[in-house]
C-alpha cells in the first residue's frame, strides 16, 4: 500500500535557495581545483542534479548505489555495494553527496570504504540531517537543513519507492510509514 504524506516540511523554494548557497560555498572552498562529485543512488539524484549546476568548478560526476534499507524505513547497519564507482578516486578531490543522514551507518561504511582508496580530499555534503537518530559519528562538511526525527519524502527521497518526484519535502504519515 502506498504511504500517505501529511504536510510540507521544506518548500521547493527554500530548497532551491539553500542548494544555491551550498553550491556557492563548495565552489569557494574548492576554487582553482577539480572535483569528483559522487552521488549516492537513488535518493540524491534530484539534489545532485541541482547542486552541480551551482558549482563554478570543473567537475566529474559519478554514482554509487548501496543498500541498507530495502523498502522499510530503518537502517539495518548492513550495507552492500550494488554499484561501485566507474572512476578511480586515488589522489582526487571527492565530494560525496547524499540526500539524508539518519543513523549515519550507511555513510560511515561508504566513507570508510572510499577513504581506503586514498583520495586527496574526501568531503561529505548532505541535504538533510537528522542528528537525533545518529548511531555513529560522521563528519558532515556541508549540510542543507537539520530536521527533526520524522520520516520525510520528496525531492528525491522516497518512502517505499514513492514520492521521489515531489518538488517539496513532505512528512510521511507515521501510521503509514512502518518502521522496521
Ligand atoms: P542511515 O544509514 O540511517 O543514515 O540511512 C541513510 C539512508 O536512509 C538515506 O540515504 C535514505 O535513503 C534513508 N533514509 C533515512 N531517513 C529517511 C527519511 O526520512 N526519508 C527517506 N529516506 C530516509
């Protein structure tokens, strides 16, 4: 059954303004350098697509797919690579971009894995941060919004595969977003 959304948490206009700011900040920090942007499929695709158009830098774009959720809504801590990078990151400036950091278990695993490949710089950018749910420490270099402990969907984020296409970020009705 498709879960229901109940209210808008962050509007498309607010997202657009913040994504522009993040792009400007990243452009300043990496001025004069090249950047490899690594999006995490599938949740980050809308965010990455908007963010890279605010980067005034020469960039490459790559994607990884990892699984820790299936279609339920809590992290198992068990992370699998479904798709690895196409490009080597050794000696390169890498910016990992994700939609949301929740427990942090997925990103902890991914960042540990990527750092063993010896990038020159490895930074993390997330659109949303739910700090109250963190189970492991993960340094976030660029953060769009800090949000409360609610399950959200829209702007690339899904609930059971639904709602990635919504332009705003919505809170999902808890009774319909069953936490495993
Ligand atoms: P973590 O390992 O618990 O930090 O989970 C990270 C992943 O869980 C994200 O990349 C999302 O795919 C998913 N996730 C966590 N919270 C939400 C949410 O509120 N809405 C949609 N997906 C979420």
